[in-house]
C-alpha cells in the first residue's frame, strides 16, 4: 500500500489526509536498512529516511565477519572485494607474524556498495525509501501529534528564498538508526560509556602491491592504550586505519602516519582520508522511549574491544524492525511499553552479553597487549578461537563461557 493510501485509510494527521506510516526508520545504514527490511516483509507500511544521497562513503574497515553474514536479508549477495585467509599481527610494528587458515576467515566490502545493496533489499521487501531527508527531531506529545498512537517525525526543508520549512511525517512506531551522533538517540536518552576516534585512509595501489596483499589483512596492536591499526585489501586499493580512545587526536594521527610509513605505503596518495567517532552505550542506557526505538550506532551498540559495528547494526536493526511492527500494532501506551521492553530484553540478552565480554577484553588489552599478541601468534588454541569468532562459529561470550583459559585470563584481568 502506498503512503497516500495509508494516509487516506488512517484518517489522521494534518487535515486528516497526511500519511500515517506503520514504521518510519531514520537512517539507511546497515541498522536502518535491516530494520526497514524486517518491518516491510511483514506487509506493513514502512518509510526509510536517509539524509544523504546513496551511495555515500562511510569511514569503516568493511570487514564482514560470520555474525554479519548470518544476519543479512535472505538472498542478499555480498559485494565482496576480497576473501581473507591470512592475518598478519604485529605489536606496534614489532614481532610480526602471519597466521593462515584454509577456510575463509571473513570477507571485505566497500561500504557504499554494501549499504546500497541493503537499502535495495528493503525496497524490494516493500519499504519506501526517501533520500535527502534530514530529521531534526521527533515528537510524541503536543499539538503537532494527532493522537497517543502517533509519532511526529519532523524533517528540515529547503523552502524558497533560503527559508527552511519543516515537514512532518507521521508514524505508529519509529526506529532511530541515524548513526553515532543520533538525534533520535538524544530523544531516547542514550548514554555513552566509551568514545573512540577512528582515522582511515583509502589508498589506491599498483597491481603488484595489491597482489601482495590479496587475501591477507594486517592487524597492529598500537602504542596508545586500547589502540590498534588495520590494513584491509579491497582489490586495487587498501583501507588503512587506526582507532584509539578519544582525547588525543594528534597522537592518533601520528600513529596512523607512522603505521602507513612502516608498511611502505607513504608514497601513495590516498583517495579518501576520513575520521569517525565510535560510541559504546552504558549498561543502563535506554533503548526506547514511548513508540521510538534505537538500534546500531544510534543506540551505542558495537563491540567495545574491536569496535566492530556492522554485525551489531545488522542484528539490532532486524530486532528493532520486528519489534517496531508490534509497537505499531499496540493500541495503548501500556502495550507499546511492553513491546519496547521486550525489544530491550532481546538486545541485552544477546548483544548486551557480548558487549560485556568485549569490555573485559578491552580492559585486558589496554593493560597487557603483549599477552594478547603472544597468545594469538604462538598459542594455537587462541588462534583457533580467533578464527572461530570471525567465522561466526562462536561468539566472544561463548568462548569465555566454554574455554577455561580464556575465562581465567579475564578473571585475572578483572581482579587487577
């Protein structure tokens, strides 16, 4: 059913003719596209809003691990640029060692292609997609909201004469997936526990250099507490980046420059250089407010140690879309609240547990990166565990629960 038909059927809104969507999703990254797809496949009226024009660049390594692959929409074909079978580890440029696997560890994608494909999957499922739509705020009460079952999504406009005019979109439920600086997250009251700065360069390289990197990534445990760098090959270019705690951007930039120089890549001109803040939620941070849910980066959902966010975006987005449908069907605030709490429970029981282990891993890594490096490069069970996590055979939480050595190492870190 089209948006116009939706508005005529609903009889709500401005002049009783404005469309009232079942679910409006704000942000068309992996989380938002997954939410829109999950809601649309149920046959509900879904609108996906994105402020940029697609495809658009995102600062992201582009690693697709097993949990990401397993959370993709049915039939979605990954636009892989490379398949990783080897990892070179180094400790701030020293003690370099390469570990190899007969099975693929994970895949590498370019985010513009990946995100655009997810949006098309949502569109194919029935969602309407609108780009160039900047959401300034949402309102759940007040004169601009027709009834207690409706959320008003306020869009910035570009009126004549340079005057900005607002447009209102109505929904029975809203999913905020508008990134780490989320306006919807601010409405919900998302609280952050960890903020990191990631810097990245896309470096085109000659064929001979690209061939040397094919099928292999490099992970360097960095000089700043909790920092690390990466090289991900993408055919004729390399994605080179570093991440560390926010607070000393100059030191993070020096780490990236030194890392690129050590790799022998300083002579190649980057096609793109970018930066991005990643934000992890606090344990008690809300995931909903009224008929509004948040997921992905907007909810601060990502793995605290590696700062891996794509799998968290895909998984939380799918859950948000499914529960948004239930909220849209709720006829009163009590039922809507019950469904929102069920969504929060589903997120915390899965992704929340994994984030808890990730925080403990980060604490250990910040204090003793050399131990982690030695284990991965010299202790075969540790390497097999790493490979199992990247393939999606097990999660970090399962690893700690089932592997005595891993459990004892984290318990020792907790005590210290």
